[in-house]
C-alpha cells in the first residue's frame, strides 16, 4: 500500500491497517527511525477502570468487612511483611 506525505508532514494510514490494529483517531505513536524506514509503535495508554467493572473480582465469599476491619487487616499484613524483611 502506498500513501503520500502531505505539505504539513502528515501521512494517512489506510483504513484497512487502522482497523486491523484497532487504531482510532487520537491514537499516539512513537516513531522510530530505522535507517531507510520508519517504525510506528503505538503508545500504550492507561485506561480508566470503573468500580462496577472490577467489584467482586477478588472472589471473596465471606461476610462483608467494615472499613475499620479492612484497615486493620492491611496494617497487620504490613507489619508482618516488615518483620519478614527485617530478618
């Protein structure tokens, strides 16, 4: 497939290739100069995760914990790890 460099330095990536890779308008790329060619490497973007998409993903089946119980559990585990690392 051929394309042309515009007067503004832009190149159109053919629709077939964009669809194949799932590239949408606004996608960012790193351009790597490889002597006689260029490599377009998509920049990995961070996606926003919604709570409803991940709630319950840990598979916990026990009784619900209060915020205080969760905080106490985190503190207990942190102390255990510090003791382990101090050995």
